C-alpha cells in the first residue's frame, strides 16, 4: 500500500535530461498551483494553534508559568528545525515528493491528539509531530517550487508559496478563535484540523517529483568556475550574504514565536475578548501572506539587502511600539505593520539563499537556513518565557524588539548586493566590477 504512495527511487527514474521538462512558472503552472494549495493546508495546521493553545493551557490545564505554557512552541521549533535540515540534506536522495508525503503522515495524528489530550504532555507530543510535518512538508514545497520555476522567478515563486501558507495560518487562526468563542476551546476547532490534514495528504499524492528540473537547470547553467562547496558554517555565518540571511531568519522566527505564545496572553491581560484576540492574531499573518504577493516579485528586481534591512527594522519598531499600545484599534494597526515587515523579508530570505547557493547545493543550503530560522521559534519561546516569568511581559517584548533592530543593523553592515541588480547598494569590494567577475567571497568592507 505504502509503495503505491511514494515515488520510485531515483535509480529507476528516466534520465532527467531526456524528459520533456521545462523551467518556468507558466510552463509548470498546474504542478505549481497544486503545490501552492498543498502548502496552504500545511500553513493551516499551524494556524489552528495560534489563537487557542495558550488559552487552553491556562483554562483547561491550569498552567501559570509562561515557560511551561510556551513549551509547546519550544518543541515545535526544535523538531521543525531538525526536519528542515534533513529535508534539505535528503531531498536529492529520498526525493521531494517522498519527503512531502512522509511529512503529512506525521501531521495526520496532530488534530486528534489535541482533540483528546487529557494532559499538557499530549499537547507537547502533538507539537513534536507538527514540527516534523511542517519541516518536511513545507520544505518540500519550497524546494519543489524553486526547482520548477528556474533562476529568474524565484522571488515570485517564494512570494506565492509563503503567501498561501500564511494566509492559511491567518484564516485558521481566525476560524479557530471564532469556533472557540461560539462552541468552546474543544472539540470543534480541531475538527477543522482533521480536514486540513486529510486534504493535504490527498493533494500531495498528485504531486510529481522535480529532480528532473534540477538536472535540467544544472545542464543549462553557463560554464564557469563552480566555486567552493558551501559548508554548514558557511551558510550559518561565514558567507557574508548567506550568514546575514540566516541570522535574520532566526531572529524573525524568534520574534514570531514570542508573538505566537505571548501576544494572546498580553491581550488577555488588557481585557480583550477571545474573538478580538483571534482577530489580532489573524491580521498579522494575513498581511504577511498578502504582502508577499508584492514583495516576492520585488525581491527578483530590487536589492535583497535593502528589503531585508527595512523589513527587520520595521518589525523591531512595531514590537517596541506595542509596549505603549492599549486599545484594540491600535493593536490591529500594529499587527498589520508587523505583518508588512515580515512580508518584506520572508520570500526574500529564500530567494537570497537560492541566488547565492549553486543549484547542486541549493536544497542543502535551504535546509541549513531553515534549520536556524525555525530554531528561532524554540529560542524565542524559551527566552521570552524566562523573561516574562522573571520580569513580566513588557520586558520580554522590549528585549525581542531590540534584538530585531540589532539584526537589521547586522544586515546593513555585512550584506552586499550584486552590482547589476543593486545600482548603488553593492558591497564596497565589488564597486566597478562586472557581474561575471563578482567573487563568491568579497573582502570585508
């Protein structure tokens, strides 16, 4: 039965260079659209928890310590980070479609565990499985879309991919909050999760593997020096562009983990209703999702350094402004601005990694980046939980806002733009050089 679900091993696949394969969004519109839909189901699985799990911890399991409440985000972030890394490392060996299907097999039990959980330990275990689901399934859809469109439209592809995922996060965050208000925290919100998991698995069965597209892109690439192989630490920090992107990705998800876990609790202390909390929790990913339809294509045309700098700076400023907000309309506005800042950076992260990593190293480099980016969930939840328990919610918010501003300054100092795409924002060491002479490792400047 399982053998019918998975793609054949690479050893019996037809020669990719002799297959009728084309690169481009229009040329692969049907498969691309299917992957967008599947990724919406992936995002919906996370949105299910955005509004109600912190309240479930307090009301049904009587947890008081913020670190205990945020433990579900810590284990989610750690397992998703590890799954991201192995999805990138195994993509060429196991196959993209196989990893996507395995991810959905991990996701199927999640809503059932949350529905029936008699203790908080069940919720923790459900988030281990959810992290595996998100890491394998979301990473697979990201890499497959990059494979399909080729090098010229990756920003657009990532904008569409991340937009679908985070609009689904917003929709399910709002829907679960409304269902919880009308019918209680359990069981009705989790029936929605069961439908998402089943539809996601069924949709994934129709996806075709994209390793042939990678082979075609490699064959069409202009001849020239391949450059050094990127190590784990190159992508993590040493390469000035990839390292800048990686640290920003970690900080971005660190502050998102705080917003996920602590913002509902902060709004509750201000007397907001569960529906109002759900709306604020939904506005942030909704603007994040819709905004990427614009910022994704922009990242194909504008200097990625500028988009990343201003996006991280805006996020940090909004988080610090939340310290002084008290009314529902102001929090709605700040949630929208936070979503706009995140929309500037999210598709740009992945487009930048794809640009600065050779095609043969792209899946692994994306996996390393996503390892650190989603480790930010765990680090953010743990750090903000400790700060909130020791000093209160405002102190945690101030610390994370300041760290996000610092991340923007790191981008401004270390990152450079290719001169042909960047105009006057190129790295000083590259001034006046033609694009073909651009070194992989420019001197610091």
